[in-house]
C-alpha cells in the first residue's frame, strides 16, 4: 500500500492518522476531541450520556468491511434493515446494496477524524446497539439523545450530515460531524485521487465501482446536508 500514500492529501482517504489524537480506543482530530468533550459535559448536565461507538476508521478497515459484504461474509441489509441474499445480485446491484449502509473505502467521512457515531450510554450498551433508525426515534433508547442533538449539537460545532432528502447516504441520526474541520476536508476531496487509490487496491467489485465512480462520489460524498448557519 506504500505507493498509495503518494496522494496529495492522504488523510482525506483514510491513509494517514498522524493528525489524530486518542480518546480511549478511538482516534479523532484534536479540535473534534475538545468539542466532543464539551458537548458531552453539556449533555450530561441534561441527563444524557453521549458515548462514541465509532470514530476514525482507516482505509484498510473500511475495505475489510466492504470486501466482507461483497463476498457474503458479512450480513447485507436493505433499506428496511432486512437481510439480502447477495448471491442473487449482479455486481452493479451489489455495489448499490452495500452502499446503502456502508461507505466506499476511501470515501467515508470516518476517514477524517472529524466524524463520530454516538449513542446514549444511559439507555443502551455498545454491545446491544445495532445503529438502526428505530433506536433513535419514538421510545427508542437513543431517542432522547437524538432530539437533544437536534437542538444543541450545533452549539458545539457538530451537525448531522446524513438526513432524509438532504444526503445520498440514508439518514443516520447517530452520525455527527465536526463541521469547522469536516467542511474543509470535503472541499479538498478529489474524486481522481479516490480513483487512483481504488485502482491500486485489492478491492472486491473493483470494475463495477470504477465504472461509475464519479456518480458514486457525487451521490455519497458531496451530496450531504448543509452545515448549520
Ligand atoms: Zn458514522
């Protein structure tokens, strides 16, 4: 993989973690960490325990998830969270099915260290959490957290990039982004660098991906909710 780090901004594609700092088992940018700590304290004073279940993921990790789903070694869920029989799909359909719930390696906002997935530690454990929408609405264990975030996340620089009708990715009420930094990462993102990276990687469904890569990047990377005013 050494040659892949010749890309202009390897940190945009999950190939460089030298700009990140640890928070327990997780890695984040220093500014994201500071902002998260403040938000967590604020939420705690309102009775909500914001906990992280996922932060930085590198390219290799995202590719392992991708290849696992593409090869049928990991469960593939449809938009309604029902399992899909991957052997019935063409390569093109399989690409779309995986992208319903998993990012393309090199195109995940989790590569940046500015984005986190969160849950309410008061009401559910990380082991029980499935990260599905039902948990974040109505009487779900993270519903209170979701409404708190809608009101207060922006005070701390966080927002929800994946919202209904505002993003190519399905709504993810658990996915927060630290917008002072992530908006800069997004503005520097280069589809050509991703093409170069995926062309050199040992990724399953490579030719189906490369065939419509520009469309995929527009839909899943650039089509996200606007940052709050
Ligand atoms: Zn996420």
